[in-house]
C-alpha cells in the first residue's frame, strides 16, 4: 500500500476549530462507490443512507484529559501525553521539553513529583505511591487536541 493515496488538499478555513453546537448538525461526507460520487450531508440524515441489512458500528470511546503540563526542577516546562497504562503507577507517554537522558528526569505535575524515563518511541512516567492517574488527569489534565486546532 502506498500512503500517498491518503494525501489530499484541505483548506485551513474548512478545519473546524470548535465543535458544532448541535451534534446531529455535524457535516457528513457520503460516498456512493457504485456511482463514484460524493455528497455533503448532515449527520442527522445518516439514516437515509442505509439499505436493508446494513450495519452501523458506533465508536463510543471517550477522549481523556491525558495531556499533562509539568515543570522540571529547574523550572522549565514539560509536556506529557499519557498513551497507555502499564500498571497502577506507570504509563507509556510522549514527552517534550526534556532531553533523552540516561537516567530518569524528575518533574512536577502540580505538587506531585513524577519520574520520566526515556524510551523509543515512548517514554515511561512513574507516578508517586498513592497518586492515582485518573485523579491526576482530573486535577491537572487537558484534552489532547491536534496541533491544527487552535483552542
């Protein structure tokens, strides 16, 4: 498979910067493969696109506030994106603002000291004993927005 087939032009002014007020009014691009046509619709019209015996699969996953802003002991900023829980005290994560050192780097999320260990491609964050990742995200986490979303 050649990934170039997934490239396309998308004007910046067409990239939504905020969700639509009424979710059912979200835009929907409908592809008719047999007619080789595309049609712009609203999501609330999706039921008109189904034929008998069609199946709709719904993804009900939720985005968690997994982006943590931390500070190094020197005061510099660190951006941590939690990716996957390893165990109760460790997560794989993406980190910016810290050089790949040989040992662990101590940083602070709020008043909580965490240790960041470099890895490829993911780092590991170790939480202090008694600190729950869900509580840490609830208190200090932000939603991980893609870089083209400005808010």
